[in-house]
C-alpha cells in the first residue's frame, strides 16, 4: 500500500439535463444521460485514512459524527475500494462542506466524488477519471458528474463499465453563474434515492426518457455554441419535465412552493425583456437561476426582491475534483 491517507476536494454540480430514475437502482445506472455544470467556490473537502487499528469505519461531517444510513452509504464506497485494492483496514473519513445544508445545493454530488478520489488514493490506487466517475456514481448518481471539470456529460452506457461522466467543455469555455434563490418555506423533501425509485410509477417517465437524446443534443450544442437563449429554453423544459414526472409519481412528489413558481414567472419575464436568465430546479423548492457571469450581481439583486426569497448564493463554472494537502 503506497499511502494510507489522502484528502480530496470536489464541487457540487447543477444539472442542465436532469437525471431522474435508474434502470438499475443498486449500480445506479440512470434511465437517461445528463449534462451539468460544476459549481466553483462551493466544495466538500474529505480526508480518508485507512487505519488497521480501527474496528469500524467512522464518519465525521462538519465536526459531527455520523452513524446509521449515512455511514452505511460511505462504507459501501469504502468496501468497493477495499475490494479493488485488496486492503482490509477500516477507514476514518472526515468531511467538511463550505456551503450550508438545505441551501438547495445537492451535497451528495460533491461528497461522493471527494470520497471516491480520497479513498482510492488513500488505498494506493491510481484510478482513471472514468473509473473515479464510476466509483462516485455508486454513492450518488450525480456525483459521477463532479469528478470531471467544467461542463460535464454523464453517458448512460450499456452497463457499469461504460456508465461514467466526462468533460464536454472546460470551465473557461463559457463563464456562467448559478444564482440560487433560497425559498423560505422549504419543507422536508423526499431524498433523491427514494425519488429515483418512484420515477417509473409516473406515466410520463417513459416519454421523458424517450425524448432525452434530443434534449441532450440541444443542450450540448447550446454549450458548444455559447448560445444562451437555446440553453435557457432547453434547461427550463427539461427541469419542468422532471418535475412533471415527480408530481405524477405514485405517491406524488411536489417539491415546488408558491415562491418557486413566482420565480419561474419572473425569470421568464426578464428573459422576454432581454435579460439573459433561465431557471432549473432539483429535488427541492429552491430555484437555480443560470445566467452569464457578468449578469450575476443583477440577477441576485432581482431575486432578492421577489416574494419568498430568503437568501441567495452565487457560484460560477467550476473545475474537476482534485487532491489537496490534508
Ligand atoms: O445523485 P442523486 O441521487 O442525488 O440525484 C440527483 C437528482 C437531481 O438533482 C434532481 C437531478 C440531477 O441530475 O442532478
């Protein structure tokens, strides 16, 4: 074993073409491909240290010890790393996020990509980007997209081996910003793992999945051409389609709050009057408003004036997951 500890940093990402539903829930093989942008400035930093003296894996997040389901999910990734590397030792995992929980930023993407990189390095493995992306995917599907940098596509693949994400453009290709509008009345949400399992119960999911190649092409092209209007149209439609599936699942998932809808209308009005902004929403009520970087300050100002917006957070296009000093 070359080294027994390593620390990695990874950014969360915001999906432009969403992942919702798996064709294999255990391997987390998605029902459709997806495209996202990494979020600079926001990160999870995770240190992993394999220690022969430990009886069990341990997990600390932001200074608090985590047990139960959270620890089990982390141990599952450590087990894969132990299997590939042939080491038996249990690990101490210490993680910190620099963004608040409940801020409408999916922390699992940054968390599992940082864990995949730190744990594999600590075990002495030198995995390729695709292998790291596959490993991160096992913890949280969207984490596969936080391994590569900039604008990232996660291909469905035909099975575990070719189901990974890769960069389609570096961060400097197009300086966008994600202005997150935090909606005050956020209620407790159904987690995405349970949500993915409900997707096939919606009669709309098949139509959403069947149309996904078309949406992926439009989104990829909009990014390549730096065509904001085209990007705006496709990401709004894609987000609305995912929420249509959520709302028509059995049991139904309704993530939006009245303020969420208010922001949609405002953003569409801004765009109709020439202000380049577009909305997208993950499994929550908070709205991610995507704009050109130079419009971020004005977007934030406008969002803060809308009813129900308690706070805003801005992130620009970010880079890949990377090793850092411990
Ligand atoms: O990676 P998960 O299981 O947390 O799922 C993410 C689901 C969405 O955020 C709603 C969409 C996406 O593609 O990120």
